[in-house]
C-alpha cells in the first residue's frame, strides 16, 4: 500500500490530481517495455483508463498485468518531481462507459471535443476500461 501521507506520497498525489496524462508502460511478448501516454482518472487507490479494444496495451496487460506509470518532470534536466508508480492492471468489465463517468468527462470533455469526436463516439471507440491498482511508489 502506498503511503500518500509521506512527503513523496503527497507530491505524487498532487500530480495524480493535476496532471492531464500519465505514461503507462506495459511489456510486450518479447519482454520489451512499451510506454505510451494515456488519459486517466484517480479512483481510490487505482487509476482508470479507457482504451480501444484492439490496442496492444490490452494484450500486454492480459499476458502480464504488471505495469509502471510515470509523469513528465517539470524541469528540463528531469531532476525534480520524479514520480514512478508500479501497478497491477486488469480489464474492468464493471466500469461505466467513459461518457457516463462524470469525473472522466469533467477532465477530458474538451480534449475529446478537440479530437473532433462526440462524447458518445469517443466512448464507443474507447470502450475497454482498464483499472490499475497502484502498488508501489518511488521517486524524489
């Protein structure tokens, strides 16, 4: 369990609440890391993302649910606010569709419209919910 009351934990929580995207790294069938930026919302001790059903990240998660996640750092040298989470991901069949998830819509409504999609079309295209339980935290 991550201690979000520690100095690093509080810093990580600030990032979880304010950042627009997070880098999700899965591992492919050859063992190679595959990082990609994803939109996310924090729900309790887990993150929820939505994916296109045919995305490789889903195949990776099914084969190996261990993932890592990190944010960009705010300084050009990458020496400040380094936050790296470990997690366990799974497809969440019980999650609401993106267009019915109020928290997700408040955060990404304008981004979805910026893609030229309606909320419903986005929700249909990104119809697979993935829940990532955060299991570890490191950084400075």
